[in-house]
């Protein structure tokens, strides 16, 4: 696919974030390696943003690619209700460096969207306001998402 086809396809079937859609002039990215991106015409660009901080180890890092391949060979996906070795190990590694250990054990909540995170933060804030206990806000069993925010009208309500 050439640059023009990539751009046409994206303009026709996708929305660009934080942009007036008619004014968007995207760079068509066909591949990436290290700190560089290339378009379909093989023009090279220096990626100063690390793709918005998501790949600051560099694009197509061989160790990351190998880790993805190794995991895909074992288990490509498991629903949130299942326990997996990578999920447990990630939770353990993050708990070791997470702030707030004085409130109790830190736990990882892997979610698929920011909406769930935002919902949980609103609920945690409401619970802190009601209970006055930051530790309980993070550990209360009935915190869940997705749901309507408990304080949409400015009044704090119990979750």
C-alpha cells in the first residue's frame, strides 16, 4: 500500500484524536525501528515522541519482539477472570515499587480501557470523601466498573 492509500483509508474509516478532521495531514507510517519511522515511500522520520511515550525503548526492539513471540506461543489471550503467570508476575513487580504500602498490599487491576480507570478513580475519590480513609478507597471490595460516576451532580454519594 502506498502513502496516499494509507492516508485515504485512515481518513475515510478512522477518526484522528484532538484534530479538526478535514485539516489532518498525517504521516503515513509503514514500519519503524529504534527511533525512526518510515513511510511507504521509504522516507525516514526521527520519532521525537516515542509514539507518545508508549515505546520509549525504541520501535521493534529485538528483546520486546522476542518476548511477544514467546508469550504468543504459550498463551495469546486470557479473559480477566483467569489467573496467568504474566499477570501475577506483573502485579508482583508493580506492587514492589508502588507507593502506599502503609495502607496494605498494592494490587494491579488490569483493564482494557481508560474509561474503567476513570470510573474507578471517581469511585475512589467518593469513597475517600465518605469514609475518610485512602487505604479503604483502593481496597474496598465493592468498587467496580463500568458504572455511572457517583458524583455526577457534584454531590458525593456512597458507592
